[in-house]
């Protein structure tokens, strides 16, 4: 088991659908690097992860696409199979590091992991490349 401690940063739980493309990866990485979710000196969310010299921790999380529409057992049919998801995940991590200008911390794709964090906020923001707001 490995451990990594990061200072101020963003935990990114990422999932992919079969229809996701490299264009979705490019859009998402750009959005995350520029997203202003850290407080400035006035307590307003006005700073990006680059502004605070933070770090990213990226963890694959196929369960984000769980559907509970039928019955009581979640279906993960919307989640991309590993042959699609793994290359997209690897591309995402590489592109994020390139956009960010430094390495990003990662989990192990498909592994059962324990992640501990101190959530300063709490702030959780879902971002979907199919709904580019």
C-alpha cells in the first residue's frame, strides 16, 4: 500500500462513458486547471489551483455513473468498460499534468483504495463534459 500526502489541493473523482473522446479530456483538464474554487483574501472563491500552488489527486470512480432508476441495486451500464476508460484516464492524467505544469497525484485505476481527506468547505462541484457550462 502506498501513501501520498498533498497540501492544498483538489480531489478529482473521474469517470468515463463509452462516448467520451479526447476532446472531452481536453475540455475537462482545461476547466479544472482554471476553475476558481479557492478563497482569496476577502473569502471569495476567486483563486485557481495554480494561484494557490496546490496539487491534484485524481482517482478513477466508475460508480459516479451509477443508475438507481430500476430496483435497489445500482447499474453501472453508463460507465465505460476498461478498454475505453483506461486510455481515457491515462490521457486525462497526462493532459492535466501538461496543462497544470507539474505532476499530478493519482490513485490506481480499478483498485479498491482508501482515501482520507480534510474537506475545507465542504465544496463538491460536479462537472460533466456533456453539459459544458
